[in-house]
């Protein structure tokens, strides 16, 4: 069963959805995305993704808890209906409570523009400090990526393109 063409844009106003529909109908959405984001990133392994995430974390969130793992997850989109996922696992070891924090990124972002991957990583890193999607959370996202909201919209356009047309890169 095919998803609603505006599945990724459900929270946006009808004016935006109408513009996207027009771009899709006139075969211009792909051109728009390619003109704005002409290249994919080169982080193809979990090790590269982990280093990239740790570098961002160290630059903006030095005092936040450490990350145990950052990886691509090919089951993430299907199971969790999410593009990225942060988890905190607490375990008792002897008389101490140990916490491990992990970030998983949907595999679809292995072949995506660097700005999109950065937006997903920034979003998941922000959850280390703010668990809810509130004003403080989005302010932190904008602190780490100044054009966060525009990239988020473009990412949703990219996902809409993938769903309706297919691979772009």
C-alpha cells in the first residue's frame, strides 16, 4: 500500500503541500533538490558516522553524557517510523548503575546530502540534553545547525521525492 504523497509533510500548511504537488507534477522537485544539494556525503561506515557524531557532540555538547554507539540501521524506518533514534540503556553492574547511549540513523541516509545527515545527527544529539521536542530543543538544534528548520523541510521534500519518484543520487 502506497503512503499518502504528503506523509512527510503532514504538519505543514496546504500552501506548501500545493507547491510540492506542483513541483512533483512538473517533474521539478528533483531539480530543486539537486540544485540545492548537488552531492552526497562520504560517511559510508558506522565508524565514520560515529567519528562525525562525536566531533559534532564535542563541538557543541561537551558536557553531555558520552555516546557508546552511533550506527546506520536498515530496520529503523520500518520498525520505528523514524529517521533517527536515540536510546538510553541502563544496566546494573555490581552495585553501580551504568548507562549506555546510542544513536541509530536510518540507512536511507547513507546516500543523502551531508546537510540532511547533519540535521538527523543534530536532532538526535539534541535529545541528549532535551528529551522533548520543545522550544529549548529546537533552539539547541539551531545552535548546532543554524539553518536547521530549512534543512528539515528540504529533507522532508527529499523523502517525498524518494517515495513518489525513487532514488535521486
